[in-house]
């Protein structure tokens, strides 16, 4: 069975974006981007992949999931599919028609993820956001948190579920010179 991994950048205080959805306060130093390109090249958007000459399939994921607000960031920049190299799903209750034929919109995250997990293939990457992560908590198998050395103070939460503790088990760490720590976790019961 395929695994769902929540792979996301976060501030030290648990925010994945500003209150308006911007995430430009996170580290974008070359060492950070090089680390992503080396280990998770499929998680880089198509424009950056082309700029760096990154081609071919990814190592870990062949499917990406986004909440509507996360998807909106690219849409506002005129990009209807930032990840054309992946099977792409966006979850929305307000938008039903996809602006891109290669992006599937759905209003049923749990059912869709359970169907995707039952298929053959590589892993499934949950790109964001916090409300979608909260809804998919029962299905998230692993977490890779790119912990940035910044305090945001406010914004969109890593998991917007209210108080609902879920124990995780640390499986790995990697620190890059810019201070970002890649933290890998699985559910405590795994």
C-alpha cells in the first residue's frame, strides 16, 4: 500500500504560511534548495526543475495533493499546474472545475486518499495546507518537516485541527548550513 507523507516547510512556532498564505519568509538559500533537489526533486515546481535541468521521475512521490488555498498561490502567479510531472489533486469545496486538464479537483479528501493509497505507485505527497492536513490526519503515514529558523508569530498552522495530540516517532534528521532542519517522523503506532 502506498504511503501518504506530509512534506512541508514550517516555522519554529508551527506556521506553514503567513496569514495571507505567503511563505516567502522561509529559507531559500542554495544549500536548502540543493538538499531538496538531491533528495526530493519531485517536490520542486516545474519552473525551478527546468531552470536546474532536473528531469525524470521522482525518488519518493508520483502524486501530489494540495488544499485549495495552497493551490491558489500558484494560480495567482498564473501557474495552473506547478507539478505537471506528478499526478496532481486539489481539494476544494468551492471550486469544482479545474483550470488545468492535468489537475483533478475533488471535494472528498479522505475517500480520494484511500483510493490513491490502494493503487500501485510511489508515495503520495501532501503539499499543504493545515486544514487539509487536519482532515487527512488518520491517513498520514509519515511527516517530513523542513523546520526553518524563523518565528512567524501568526499564520496558517502546520495542522489546523485544534487540540488533538498525535504521537510521532522521529526517524531521521538532517541539518543544512542555512539552519533548516529536515525532521522525519512516522506515526507512533507505525
